[in-house]
């Protein structure tokens, strides 16, 4: 047996990419146990500052020891992520650990009797050799883009703890952003991996629907709302580098996961496409679907990305389906709201007439909910006023019946078809745009925008893959001119201006 070399310092080890860390463990220059210990120390420090964890996974040390023993005894690795620690968001099932959804009462129940199933995604990670070592916080029911829940309080931004980390994958954003995990798995139904990635300066990917799932190992289908296929939530990886996302996706999209979860299409990652140097046609916009108006740093980031892509031979094409009224934001938002707020007429009983019920229960509308949540009295007082730009979307009839729901689904497909045709006619390979109109707002400001329609949701509605890549930081020059968010929605304008104020370096 080879003697184990002294472990690298935490400073060195924590800077390794996922591929480098897996390689170092495979060649014996560091053990899985040593890697886990280093990340556990860092995660504890990040949690103390940011409040980003719901629990550590105590079996992780046993799994790391087994990985080391397997390597010593066979000379082989368990998989491409052999011994690499990782984090998972609250609502991914892991046998013996709580799933709280950010709800205080559910936390109390789950701590007494935790779930006895694991998600197929977590099992696939383990099969690839990864070591899940902690579970991270999420917002209440995953329904706001801030970082707070009544179960655990506010999760804070590691670069400025007076600001939000973004959500709903708030814990992953803070933990990975501060180097407390090599990569994590969040989820996204409206921007929930992309917004915290943007606020915390990391990379994230929301795949197309069903490329990854929340399904359990007993065969149970798990959706964002039971039976609701209108706009699908989707798990997605979060990491400090694009190459880390590639490694994680490549490890997951393999035969073991496809066998565990028959709902996942058996499509391995096409590395030749990812690594291709072929010039692409890339669409771009700054303001098309972005509301309120993006700040100077965001505009500059898109300009920098355009210039960098053009410099290596890619062709940049203006992308204007909103301003050309091909696929207007108002129509998207109106249809999406109709799909998202299913109502049961008061005169009908749920079991008579086939009425649909899908909105969050009104019991959440109490002071016990988190102030960021749409149902909290503080947030309800800040709802956008009729007649403002925020409310200028096409309204469809309330989805009070199966027929109305089908009509909304049909309208969704028409809008998807329009967008797809516009994209195809331009012969695009990719699209770049702002991740968010401004940097992370102060924690107390989030509730002023928690019930507004956010443009990241568009790519969930359209079911297009979407990701975030850091480009730059806010500079003094960006802050030299006053920021006008160009909205008559006063609370939203206040939040946007507070986000930009004193944001140097974010």
C-alpha cells in the first residue's frame, strides 16, 4: 500500500477545480477524507457568517473512508467524481435527513421523523463517487428570489452579509460562492439557481425540464406541484467554474442515472459539442425582457461578453422578440400567471366539476411566514399597484376548470412556438443577456420585489436551458451616474436603487 502523502493546505485544496480535486484524490496526493475535512472546516466558517446550512451529513465521513479504501484495495475509482465533497439543497431527499421546504412546522416534524427515501439524483451523485456532506437552506416553499425562510431565517451574501444571497437556492449560492463546497445541486423554477449565482459570483445551469429530476428512489414522481406540468422546476448544478458544471453534468448524465430514473432521457453530455471551437451565431439583448431597467454594471457586463465573444470569431446578432412583438413579455407573463394561480370557484366543491387547485394554501398568509414571502402581511402591503408597468401584462381568465387549464397550456405552446421560430430563423446557437437587472439588494429590501414577475422565469416558461457566468464586478465608474430603474412601481424602484447603492465590488 502506498503511504498517504501529507494533505495540501486548505488554501491550496479549496482552490482546485472539480476535475483537479477528483484527479488529486485518484492519484493519491490527497485522500477523500482529507478533502472532506477541509471542506467541512470551510463550510462551518461560511455557515457561521451566512446561515446557509440546514444540517451536515454525518455519514459523509464513512463514505469518504469507503472511497479511500476502495481506491487502495482495487486501484480504481468509484466514478468520475470519486471522493469529491458536494452540497445539496434542502428539498432533495436524502434518507435520514430533513426536507423542510423552508417551513418551520415541517422542520419540526422532519427533525423528529426525517424522510426515509433518497432522490435518484442524490443516488446518481453517490454512484459517480461524490460525497454529499451537507444540505443547504432554501426560501419558503421556493417561492421567492430572496434568501429567507421561517424555518431557518435569512441566508446572507458572502460578499456583503447585509445583502441577500438570492434564492430560492440561497444556501447553495452562499456556500459555493464562499468556497465552502466544490459544487452544489440547487433547483430552478423561476431563476432559483441563476439568481443566487448572479448575486454570489458563481456559475449555474438550469437544464431543460426533466434532464434532471427530484424523483425518489422508490419510483415516486416529484414535481414542483403535484400533477402540474405547465412550467417544470428543474435541478441544476452550481459551481465556481463552467468546467465544474461540465464535469458534474458529464458524471450525472450516464447509464446509472438513466437506469435509476426512467423519466430522465438517456442522453449523455456531448463533450464534443461543449469543447467545439466552431464559430457560433450568438443572439444578445440588454433590455428586451429585463425589468426594471438594468443598471450600468449589468449593461457593461453584456457589452464585455459581446466583445469577448466577437474577438474569438463568434457572430453576435441582436435578439428582439419582445420589441418586435413576436413574443411579448406581457403575453408570456399573463399566460404564466394563469398557469401558476389555479383557482377553485367558491361555489364549487373540489370533487364536483373537476375544478383545479394548485395555488399555495391560504394558511401560509400569516405573520408566521417569512417577510419575503408573497403571503406575509409585510409583503402583501407592497404588492404592485394597478396601472403600473409591473402590472402591464395580458391577463387570461382564471384557470378554474380543466378546460381553462388546457386553454392556458395551449397558449403557452403557441408562445413557445413563436419564440422557437424566431430563434430558428436567426439560426442561433446561443443567447446572452443579463442574469438580473442589478446586484444583490439589502436583505430588508427583497420583500419589495418578491411578488413581481422576474424575467429569469421566462426561460422556465419557454423550457430553454439557461445558465449564469460571472463577467465583472461593479466599479466606481458604474456608480458615478445616478441609476434610474425606469418604473412607476415605487417599492420596486426603491429596492432596485438600494441594490445599486454602495454596491462597489459586487
